[in-house]
C-alpha cells in the first residue's frame, strides 16, 4: 500500500483492496476466484499468530495442522454471492497438551455463514417472507428459518428489544 500525494489517494494491490472492502478482523485475502456472473470466492487465512486454548485458557503459537476447507457465506460483493474459502488452524497447547481449533470472531463455531451475514438474514427475515429471502439468497427456507431462530433466541437471552 502506498499514498500518492499528488492525487491524494491511497493506492493498494487487489488483495489489500479486498481486505479493506471485506473489513473482517483477523483475516486476509490471499486469492480471488470468480465463478460465472453471480459468485465470488475469496480465499482467506488468519492473521493471528496465536490462539487461546479453550481448555486451560493459555496462548499457543504452535500450529498442529489445518482443517479441511470450509466455504463460508458472507455478504454479497457487487451483487455477487460471496464465499470465504477458509482453513481453520489446529493448535497444540504446550500447557495442557491438547490440540484445539482456533476460534474466530467473524464466524460462529459450526456455522457456515459469517456472523454479519447471519445478522443480515435475521434483519431481512424480521420484515420479509422467509421464502423470498431464500430465493434471493440461494438458501433453503430451512436455512433462513434456522438463522432467524438462532438470532432470535440469542436476542431473547440477552433481553434484547434493541434493533
């Protein structure tokens, strides 16, 4: 990345641009793939050098291996469905001797959507029919309903009436 003083603009390579556009903490775009006119896949990897062991809560920087590729749905970019191709890292904990998969703030464990995509679907489902959202997003009605129910339960647990 560099700054052109004469034009007063920030110049960056494509991946830096996508990192800024994506605006997700702790990951960087390494590659991009376009499939047809309606889909983009961003290959991303974690930028954190350490992870916290869920067992003993100690930091580890010893990467054991990588998980299988996960295709994680994110918000659309330029009217293209966006997927993040991500391989979570498994760490060795030097303190308790266990291995564990890193946790990321932008995705719930076990979910195949980013947190912000789930929020987007939830907000739409509060105002629009599930069938319409499913059709627009290329999801099943069951998937839309599951996202809605998860977010609604979480909102109730936290006493939320906020928008």
